[in-house]
């Protein structure tokens, strides 16, 4: 197998960076998810064929949209022999302008998110569809986030696309009057995209900067539309978490825990913006789960070293979060914070109660947290058993290497 040429590598890089934006615009132009997906791949196939000889266009994104649209029109015209109704669609598509502007392409991703998050769809389908079609996550990655089997998740996405087509759901950002009712699902989508970028569910790398960067960009767009305290809270949370990216892995890609990170590597510009947004969000009487999580992240960001972390405040914030939005994950995080405030035994007692309820039985981080608390208490057998269970469940290589190293350290 021959190595790819420099231009092939460039096309592949553009695909990784731009394909979902191109796809979003093709959906607006073509009005169909499957037709847009086909047009996207044909456009990049043409690019791979032409650009090595003709050079890359000055504006590759609109070029790809234009080529994809024309290929879709050609395919529709060929299919009119079998379905005459496609002729009108091809004629309508042909009447559209040749090249969309960069601004139109940028706006299309937000339009697509609101289309996927239409209230006519079940909320779990809204989130799954957006993660797949807007952000390009694989079905297996989304299934992992939802803790469901990939075939079931795939069917959920297929049904959602069929519903959009059958109901004629419009491809647009809703009016300001309708926006608040659509906001919860949109924020959930953006947060899940960020989480997949901040800590990839599987694969060789701990993070995916493309996804976390895209989530932050979308968060800014939504904040421009609706300066709501929870939108501020979500954007603050993402910025504060993202500020630690450079310190979270070693030069070899290995995981570095928060307590061991070089805080000089934290991005102070992102921290300052995040803290400012937290203050704005908390000044409102409408502060919600994202604002509280952002406040927790801000407490970490304010500590000059691990010993200076205000764990009492963090426990209090997690307790508040558990009242507003109770979940096993929140309880797990609170238990870890209690361990830091009151000692590992207090945290372990809480964590064992949480694991006994069964909701986190297949969540590797719960078992990893238990293993660490057992290790601190000298409970070697318990630590080994929990590390082994975490290793059975983990899907990400840096985390696997970290757990294996901790297991080897146990006497």
C-alpha cells in the first residue's frame, strides 16, 4: 500500500474539519438526510480526484457544497426514469444559487441542531440524531454515551429521520418565542458533544479537540441567540474544563490526574472567561445544573495548588446539584468530594452504597474511584478487585494504561 500524497492528506484533513458543516448545508439545500450524506461523500470523492491536478480551491467548503449539490441533482435526474416525482425536486434544486457563503454554511449547523431537536421527536432521539448527523459521532460512540446497544441506537436514529421527513419539520432556528422550549435538548446535545471531546468514550486518545472546540463554538452561538443563565453556565463549564486540556495528558498521551497536573499549563484566558460567565449565571435566580457544575469547575480553577482546593464548597455545590438534578453520576462525584473533605473512609462508605443500588455497575469510573479509595485505606484486596472490574469495562486506551499501572503498584 502506497503512502497518501500531500494533497490526499490535505483532503482528509478538510474532511475531518469541515465535513459536518458541508453536510449541514447540503441538508438545507437538498432537504433530505440520506441524499445529503450521499452528496457529501461524492463531493469529497471528486475533490480527491481533481484537487491533486487542479489545486485546492480558495474556499474549499462552498466548493464542496456546490459539487455535492450538482452531483445530487444529476443522481436525481437519472432516477426520474423510475420515479417521475423526482424531476420536480431536481428542477427546484437546480434553481438554487451555485455557491453558498461561508456565513450561510456556519449558520447551517445551528439550524440543523434545532431541526434535530424538534419537540415532535422524543428527547433521546433528538440527542442521538444530533450527535450522529451534526457532529459525526459514530453510532457505537453514541450508544456508549446512552448505555444502550448500537443496533437499538441505530434504529432510534432511523426513526427520527423518518419522522422529520414525514412531518415536514422545518430546517430553521426557531423564533425567540419558541426558543426557550427547545433549549433543554439543544444544551444537552452540546454538553454531550463536549464530553466526548473532553474524554473520548473509546479509542487511542484521551481527548478529541475537534469535538470540544465545536461544542464551545455552538455554545457561543446559542448564547448570542438567548443570553440565558443556563446557556452561560454551560459555556462557562466547557471553557473551564477545556482550560486544563494541555495538562491532562503527558507527552506520550498518558492520563494525568487533576491533583498531579501542572497548573501553569492551564489556559488562563479560558479560565477568566469561564469565571466571568459563572458569576453572571449565579447572579440570576434561575441558576440550574450547568451553572452549578460550572461553579464547581471554577472552585478547582481558583485553587493555586491541590491542597488549596475548597472541598467543603465543592461538596456543598454537589449537594445542591443532587437536589436540582439527582443522578448516580452526581452522587458519585459528591462521594469523591466527601472523600477529599472528610477522608477516604467516608467517601468509600458513600460509594459502596451507590454501587449497591446497581445503576453504576457498568460504569468504569465508579469502580476506579472505589479502587483508589481502597488503595488509600490499605485495603489491597478491595483495590485490586475494583481495578480489575474497571479494566473489564474501560474502552479508552490512556485510561486503560493508567488503571493497569495503578494495579501493578499494589503490593
